[in-house]
C-alpha cells in the first residue's frame, strides 16, 4: 500500500493536488489507512487555524505601534520630522532644585526639553550588576492634563536597538538594558507626529568621570588631618 507524506497531504488540504492524485488519495483514506487519515486531520486543523489567524484583524493599538516603530527606524523614508531634546537639568551636577530630596541625587538623572515636550530620565544600576534600568516620563507642557496615546520608546546604542518598551497614558516607561557608553532614546510622538531623540551620553558614568576635575595635591593635603 502506497502511503503519502505530510507535504502531499498539505497540498491535498489546500486543494492544489492534481485531479488524478486527489482521486488516489481519497481512495487511500477510504481504504482505512489510519496513519494517512491522522496526517490529513492534522493538516486540516493547522490550515483552519492559519485561516482563522489571517482573517482576524490585529488590535488597532498594535498596528499603530508597529507603524510607529517603523517610522522611528526610518525617519527619512517615513517623512517623520525630528526633535532633538537638550539637557536642561543634570541631577548630579546642578544644584538641587526646591522640592527634590538630596538622596535623589544618588542615581544619574536628568531633565530634557524639546519644543513643548519634557522628558525626565533616571538611570539605575546596582554595583557589579550587568543590567541597568532606565525609568522615564514624557510630558507635554502645553497639555499636561491630556492623556497620551501609548507609543513605542526605543533605547539605541549606535544603530542597534538594545531595549524597547511603550509609554503609557501618563507618559511613563521603564526598561532594562545592558550598559553602554553611547545611548540615545527614540520616542514616538503622535501629536504632532515626530521622532523625539534624547542623547543620554551626558548621564553615563564615563561622561561624568570626564566632567570631574582632577583631584589636585593641594586638595588632598587640605583633607588630610593635621598631626
């Protein structure tokens, strides 16, 4: 008795088998071949599942986020205009503003602005840990009470995406990432449709180390206790 493999039964289920082969395969199953009948049943279930998946529409927010990610990665092709945020407050270098606790200075954090948008960013990493955490919040200063449409946030090192997430209706987001010396955030904005870029290099430990003035011999002597 000639048996048919799963590829042949797949063509049979999709209706692309030649008429002569189809007649032979129908007769084969009708003869009582349990193995081929089970294979055909399996193929039919897979085909039905695939058709149901194709016919269902993905959620609107998923489609919107997918389009936003594509636009973030290819801004010129998508015609997406670019906003580059500037650092207006460095949490470890600038004086502590009113209302901010002194202990908040432990983790590198800063405030960036671009047009009507502000984005607060904090970088957290435990000593010796191989993974760091980025916590941020995007706000629109012109409409602070308006809920935001959820949209993607990409964390990039050069041209590589090393982490990604979606900010919520309050503009809040958080992601874990492998530390790198040259980081930037790419944030999708719906209203207006723009790509907001945030250069995080000033907040990284290496950049901060270069900012620190050298420790002079006079400073060292002044701190040594007199005998």
